[in-house]
């Protein structure tokens, strides 16, 4: 089959695990013998953050996605023009992107469209244009798209249209609560849950769980370095741990990209708590460099929000053999063992975070075995080769096309009406 994989951003433009997950899906379809082409946005300047995926045919046909750039958002948050553009990018139509997608569909003539995150591209326009191809459209949900559709709307809004469009598509959510979050503005014609996965065989691990040979407790956080990912709670918890009576020496590496403004704020917070000699902000690493490094730590600390969709890091750390101090979030609680000892029930409680870290310190010789057991547990559920990718391929094969195809000309006419009304209000 000819499979078009669509994503708002794609390597070399990467914010987090989502885009790399879409890359792995595209590779899976290509390895299964399908003719795969990725359509995505143009990556410009600082958006080129990782190596380009040269093994997958990629066409950068959409305008650069600026709505996700935190440094721009910080500077332009009071701008009416910025607000106007973000409203269309996250909850409406960007006509140029709809036209670009229509041209690609006409050229590539896909048999299936597998859609990653449409946010930032004008999701309503992307939905309707994809359905105009008259082929099955599968939307792969790893984010709360409906929340953006509700939050970014004009007085004349698109919600009724979205509800109609969703009935013509198949959705795949990475967790059951993600399915619920994306069933608010209407429901998809079919909606399946397939947990995120990683290739466990790709992660270097210790050959055997050996006893620690002394030295400081080596801790790591990796992922997006921003407040919503629990970084302030991590620093507060580490500070409480450092202040605990008899606390053992430790080192914490924070790996991942941060905006300029939050990077400066984080450095100041670390310095004010006198943690400079024990907490290091490493910055972004290439995925291969990160994988080679993970097995050298004793534990990961991932204080993700409770409704985090399903962070790849919560699988990648165990795949490398690491136990994880982790918030008892919806997706994680479904995937991890129910009696797992390093759950944190409330990440905002620094004492609870400190308590989990003290457990690591007092059970330091048990950490390799705990990591090994967690890896074995998740391998059965979330390994891409044996558990996850076969589900994706099955869904791709059996998805059905919408009964009533859509029309791009009607979409563009509606977009013109909504835009004219918004401009008249602003005038």
C-alpha cells in the first residue's frame, strides 16, 4: 500500500518523544513493505534540532510551526497578531496548509493516511483535507487534541464540523485516558487503544544486575525540560532529599531541551538551593548518545503530570534497565506493576518525592534487580517488535474509509467566512 504519514513536525524538528514515535511508525510501515512518504512542516533555523531521518522519504510541505516555539510565545504573548495566528494553528484552519496537503494527496495518491499530531497546522483543515482523499484516515493520538480545539476557537467556531469529521476517521490512542480526553468534541468512528512502545533490544543494558560499587547515587531526568514535565517538583524533591539526615551523596543529570527563559530560571533555582555541585543541566543529546548513556545511571526520576498521555521516557528508562521514580499517572499506572515501590502519588509534595529517593538510597543494592524486573514486565506489553507494531499494522490494514468524503473547496470557503468574521470583530 501507499501510506502517507502526516505529522506537524518531524526530525530534524523535534520537541519530544511524539515526533520520534511517528518516525518509528513510518519505519515500521516501510519495513513491512509499504510505500511510505512523510508529509510535515518546514523546519527552519533553530527548529533543526536533531539529525534528519534520511531513511524515510520526507516532504516538508507545510509552513513552519511557530506556535510551539516557547521563546516566541514568551516575547509575543501580548500580541494580537500572534494570538490570532495561534488560534488558527491550534484550533482552526490554515488555508495554505490545507492546499499543500491536497496537492500532496493528488500527487502521491495514498491508499491510507496515518496522521500524527495535527496541532500547529490548523487541525480542522488537516482533518477535512485528509478525508477528501477518500481513503481510510487513522489519527494517532498521543496528546489531548480536543482540549486545544475547545481552547482555541473563534466566535464562529469549528466544533460541530470537527464532530462530523471525526466520525469518518479511525483513532488510535496511546492510553485509555487519552481516548477519553479525545472523545469530548464528538467521537471517532472507531477508537482503539494501543500503548506506546519502544524497541527494547535497541537499549544497551548491563549484562547482569551487578551490585553497586559505591560512589554517589546516579540519577537522571531526560525529556523536555519545562515546568509541565515536573522539573520544579524534581528540584524541590531533590533539595528535600539532600537535606534528609544521613542522606547519601548523589548526582542528578537533567538531559533535554529547555527554552532560553526557562533554562535561565532553572539555573537560578539550582544555584539558590546550593545544588550546583550535584545537579547538572546537560541540554539536548542525540537519541543515540542518550541511549548509550542511560545504562550508566542507577535510577531515573520522571515526575510527569498525572494525565501525561504516555511519555516515551517512562518506557525508555526501564528499557535501559533503570528503575524509575515516577508519578502514579493514568498511563503509567496501567502499564507498571501495581505493587511497584517507586510511585509518587503527588509530585507537588516534595517530601513524597524525597521519600522515594530515600528508598533508592536505602535499597541501593536492589536497584539493578528492580530495574531488570520492571524491564521484563514492560517488555511483554510495550515492546514495539513483539507487541505494539503488529497492532499498528493490523489497524492500518483494516481501517475503513469515510462514507461521505469531504470537499476542500467547501473547507476554504468556510475558512474565509470565519476569518472575515474574526477580522470584523477586531476592526
